[in-house]
C-alpha cells in the first residue's frame, strides 16, 4: 500500500512564526499536492508539484510556499503564520495526473 | 477554470435506505470524476471514479452515474449502513490537470 506520511498530526504555532509541514511518500509518485481543509469549504488546493524542483500554484497559494528537492518529499512553508491559517492540512500524491490521490493523515495546525 | 458544485451539504437517511449525492461541473472538457470518502478523523480515500467514456459504474452498493450533456454526476449508495456515515467529496478534472473538489456532503446513516 502507498504510504503518505505527514510529520506532525497536531501543531501549535505563534503568529509570525515560520512553519514547515513535511510530507513524504514511499511509492515513487511523480505528483504531490498540498490541500487545506476547512469545514464547509471542502478541499482547497494550495500548491502542487508534477516533478522534482517543479511547483505550481493552486487555488489559494497566498501566504504559502513549497519545496520539492527530492521526489519523495514535498514541504509546505508558511512564511509568517497568521491566525487565518489555522486549519487541517492534507498532503497527497498520485502516480499520474488525473489518477487516484493517496492522502496523508493530515496536520491540524493552530496558529495563536 | 473548473467549478464543482455539490449538493446536498448534509444528508440524513435511515439504515437500509438509499442515498444520492449530486455534483455539477462547469468545464465541458472535464473527463475524470472521482468520489472520495472521509470518515471522522481519517484521511479521504477514493471509493469510486468514472471517466467520460462511460455513463455508469458500479461497485457493490455504490454506483456513479455521469450525464455529460447536463454536466452532472451522482453518487448512489444503496442499502446504507452506519459505516457509510462520512463526508463524501466529488471532484472533476480534465486529462492531465488538477482535480477540483466539491465542498463535501456529510452523510449520516441512522440505525
């Protein structure tokens, strides 16, 4: 089974802190994604990557950046955390572009 | 870009009844339509998907239908069980492009 692992299940940070969310997949998938999940708003795409060192903005990229130095690892960076970034963050990977997504278990981030 | 509308936002049924969730999409070029199930506290998981070259697909108690002309697709769950209680997300995409998700439907199956 594909495993997508997110480094933290719960994270509490202060406003203005730089926050790193890490995601690692073990199935040699080309594509990796970061979503944000808020009640009533569904899954919103923040950034995605179709290849190493490649990144593309999703629907809500403001206040975020990403890094993909290795194929298996995709990091989401909050440059200066704000309270409106309190949310559940889900990482996902897929073999092909319009193919099944495998999600991580999520990181619940609270920014105080 | 693509826009996906999902209805209803909440759905409550009695065990054994059927449940139907509907999604509409805006981009007529979209050709891939998956459905994800997210149980409370767990990650979303793909339960069924359909591509635009077929009109219906079934897997045991779940089925998805696609109407390309009307640009809508639906998830049907028959003989619902308490373990079907979850949030269900539909999504749509063009070939080789990113998925766009609906806002989700919280299904509650009452014993």
